[in-house]
C-alpha cells in the first residue's frame, strides 16, 4: 500500500507541483498539537502528585536511592566539569571586549560570578543533566514497561512508582544543587583563566570581586533553582517512561520527548523562579 | 478458587472484554485459548488485580475483590504466581536476585537463608543452581521462563498459578520442558492453574478444560472432546490449521488420561 503523503511534503513527486497546505489543515494540526500539550501537562501533573504522595512514606528503597545517586548524580560530574569550564570561559570572553570598551574590565569577577551563580550555572547544569538523565530514565522505565517488568513488580507487591520513581526523584533533588555548585565553581575558575591570561585582570581584584558577589541573595537565587530543576528532570523522565506505549518505537519516542519537555520546563521555570525570587528579595 | 462474573473491560474507549464469566475450581487447570488480541492476557491481569474491570465481579478463593484495597490485593497476590510472556525477569538483577526478589524486598530473612531457597527453587525447575550469578540476558528463552517459574515458587506460597503464553517463541524441546514443569507443579502442589495460549497442541498437553475467547467474548467452554465437536464457526476456523497435529494430540491426550 503506497504511503499517504502529508499535506505538505518535501518528497512530492516531480509530476505534481508544490502546493502550500490549506490553512484549515495547518490550523487543525496546530489544534491537535495544542491539545496534546495540554493532555501531556495534565498527565505529568497527576503523575507528579502520585510520586510526591509516595515520597515521604515507607518503605524507603535506600539501596535504589544510593544506586541512583551514583548513576544520575556522580555520573554527571564530568558533564558539569566540561560545561562549567567552557561556558565560564566563553562567557568571560564574550563580556571582556565590551567591558574593556567601557573601562570596566576590573569588574570581570563580579560579572562572571553573578551570571554563573544566578542563572547560567543552574540552567546549563539543568539542561545538560536533563539531556543525559531524563532520556536514560525514560528509556529504562519504558523498556521495563514494554517487557512487562512493571507488571511483574506489581505482582510481587512492589509499587512500581515507589520503587522506580521515588529514588530517582530524591537522587536528583539531592544531587542537582551539588552539581550546580560544581558547575558554578568550575565556571568561575574558567572565567578567571580568561581574566588572567587574556584580559590581564589582576588576580586579587578578580577574586575580591567574586567574594563580594557571593551574597546571600545571589546564592538563594542560584541554589533554589537546582532543587526544582532536579524534580522536573525526575518527574518528566519517569512520566515518559511509565506512559510509553508501542514497544521499542514508543520507548524511543518517549526518550526524545523526555529531553524536550524537561529542557523547555527548565527554561520556563528559570524565568518564573527568577522573577519570583527577585520579588521576594525586593530587587 | 477463581471466579469471574460478567466482567467488562475497556481501555481508551475500546472494549477489551465483554461479559466474561467462568470459574476454575481448586486444583484444576484450565486453558484460555484464542487468537492474538482477543483479550486473553487481560483476563489474567484482572485476576491478578493489575487492571480493574469496568463492571463485574472477581472472586479469588471465595473472596469478592471488587472493592479490595491495595493492601488486600497485596495479601491476595501472596498466593498468586504469574509467569508473564517471556518471563519478565528484572534485567538489572542477577538470576539469584530475581528468584529471591520477593524474599529480599518483603521479608527479614538472612541472605544465607534466601540463597538456600533460591537454589532449591532453581533445582525444582531443573536448572543448575550455579546459574545464580548470571544476568537474564545470558539465558536462553526457555531458561528465562523456568527462572520465572522458580521466582514464583521461591517467593510465594502459590495456590494459584497464571501462565501468559508460557511457550511462545520457544523451540519444541524447550516447549516440552515448560509444559512438563506446569503439569509437574500442578500434580505436586495441587495449584489452581490458568494457562493462556494460542497453541491448541500445547494446550492439550496441560489440560482437558478449555475456554475459547474471541473478540473479548467467551465463545466456548468445555472439554477437549466438546471442543473438537463444537459447531461454532470461529472454533472450527481456529482449529483448522492444527487439523493434522490435532488428531494425534487428541489421541495422545485420550491415552494419557484413559
């Protein structure tokens, strides 16, 4: 049976002229996409409620928590180091030219610290960990679902959400702030490398500016976000795994969607949290 | 021991089971036959409490499970073992950890005691206890099914065993081994068994009582003789591909059971 071409296709036969799709089909596709997003948001919210409801009651799977801290948290350290080094250096390099024009290169330490601690560090850490971890969680749980392992768990009196989702939630909730602190630290050191070797700012001036910007307000803004980002990554990854359907193809789709949804959610949360925390601090 | 009354089930608006009513007596083995997608596995999931029917009643050991809580279902499942398609072993655990899973998770038994029970369970299903350190993907399909049976035996005190397509995808020798395990278990432990399969020849090796499901409905229930004589057009169509092997299978079953 010949495959049905979508309304607009780059693979249209030469004999047929290229035509724009009718507005009705574009509107219909957009409507379907919007409906899917709403249902997805609803599903994730309901699932999050189930996970939170089980996160504080026994039994606690300590061995699984330890394993997840190791795989998800410690396994992401190398990613955070690379991210911090190159992001910190790149940012410092980008700002150095503009700051030199204004005669403000001595403030490099301040800018590097503010940008990384408040925003860049948490967001980049969140996005990199989401890409690595959310997909892995969705793939692992999705594969378990496809091979009836989730049903087998339930048949042995084990709640699959409690066994699989809760340890991952706690592992990311605990490890994301630590990974973010690591990224921030490495990024500031990366900024120092650029300041010292390229911009030629004195080291004492750089580090004095860094210390001056490590204020309670900046730390509150920068270290509150990783807790939320960790929860987002865990909930979205687990939800996509538990809701995957259609065998291996479904698992692949769930993996991709987990990364996309986690990443977008982190960016949205970043903006909303920054606005909220700034209001709280009276900034 | 197991009784379903007027069970209806739909998923995503699509009807899966319609007016399913049957019972399985204590110590009896019944086979649920039917084509793929007819709802056979769904019946097992309802009996295990993994899915709740839209309406109807499910009795396990005389107890109506319709409004049972999660804790009550956990208690009921302590006596129900299920062998899923392809075994459903936990692929991040070794064979030994799989077989002893329930004991590790739900009891305070010492590791040494659990290891003894695990090894005994593996021997009961004809496997070498030295397999305990292997991972599931290092086993053949037949061995994985037997480990799944050992997992149910080691963990629970099953009064009911549910088998979901236990021989699908296996070679003839492995099929015979699994079917022998099922009949041996039934004779030794007098468990009530429900076997789901689409292979009539395999079905005849484990039981003389059949339920045939098509399109979510029971279209036949009876013995192997009644199955052979059934005039229902779907039953005749279902048995047609097995015509050549069935005559021998029915004759063999008749000889084995007098």
